[in-house]
C-alpha cells in the first residue's frame, strides 16, 4: 500500500499506520515543509521516504498513492493545498483528513491561549518578577531593602491580572502554564533563601521566550482553522476533481460541547481512470 502523509511533523500518524498495517507491505512517504521534522521522522522510521516540500507544490506524480492523509497539517498551507493533495489519490484510493475547525473546541482553546499570553505579556508579570527577585536576592546579601519592597508592590497588579485571566479562561488555560507560573513565583518568593538567584532568573527568562513561541503556535493553529463555508468549498473542489466524499462533517466527541475537528474521507473510483483511458483510445 502506497501512503503519503502531508504535513507529517515527526511522524505520529506514521507510527499508527505501521501498527495497524505493518511495515513490510507499506510504502510510506512523509512530506513536511520543515527539514528538522523530516530528519527526526527519518531517525524514528528508517524505511520512510522523507520529503521536504511545500504542500501547495508537491513534486510527485499524480494518482500515485493509495492513501493520502493529513492530521491537523494540510490546512496550514491554505485551501489550495487540498486540490494538490487530491491529485495524488490513485484510482481506487482514499483521502483521509482531520482539519482544524474554526468553531471547534481546539479553535476556542487556541484563541483563549493566545489572549492569555498576550495579556500576561501586557501585564509584564515576568519582567516584574525578575526585577523583584533580583532586588530580593540582593537584599538577602545585605543590600538596601527599599528597592525590593517597591518591586514587590509593583508586581501586585500583574498578579491580579493573572487571576483575572484564569477567571476568564479557566485555570488550565495555555496548558496550565499561567497557573504554574502564578504558584511557582509565589512559592519561590516565600522561600527565596532556598533558591539559587541565577537559576531563578534563567528560568524566568527562558519561560518568557517559550511562552512567546507557544503563543505563535496557538495563533497559527487558530488562523489555519477552516470555517464551514471554507470546508464546503474544499469538499466541492474535491468532488469536482473526481473524488467521492464518504464523510465530510464535524467530528464530535462525547465529552466536548463543540466539535473537535472537520473530518473528511474521500474515494477515487477505479472507473474514472478506465473512462479516461477509453476516451484517449477513442481520440
């Protein structure tokens, strides 16, 4: 079976495919725009064909795969990528996609995380915490206490803002990062004598960069999600390209109020290729 995964990342879908189908009778290609992702995937699965390419311009022959799949990936390249993926489906082959849903649970979670990190940054919680800890550790070494008291007082509004963010979006927003930050800074503040000053400052500076990167990922996930009108347009495009839609609807989950994703499964009938051959022969 010839399989291609588009926007594969480091290979979680491939791992599942090998468990279900076995590796001996499968020819797997993984495509991603990220060279590091493909390099990781090739180390995990040495038999996989790794391809670094844009999903909008796939340098492979049409009708060359029995299964074309993507899990939360192809939509990042834009709606035109779905047509490019569709042309790869061989007669008798399938396309199977999970796509971010603009009104779904993941989209709501991403939006909440982006807002939470933006408000955290605006509050300057981390820079103010660094200033407070630097002054506090200096006080522990005999320096004047007044800068520490002022810095601690300056941090209080940022603390209150974190509380409001978690009240608005829930305590677990942004993958629990805000809750852990809130609790960790308070715990360290209460027992500063137990901690190494340089280690605490490095931790906060590293976390500041990680939060910005995390917000970027959440923002990309949010922006890539398809609205219902876009999903219908993609479905119609695939139908016009000769694919029969077997499933094209929101994917629900029992414990979620909102849909998880769009699910799309399509099939290219074998007779389409036979008809084309007959037409060429007649001409």
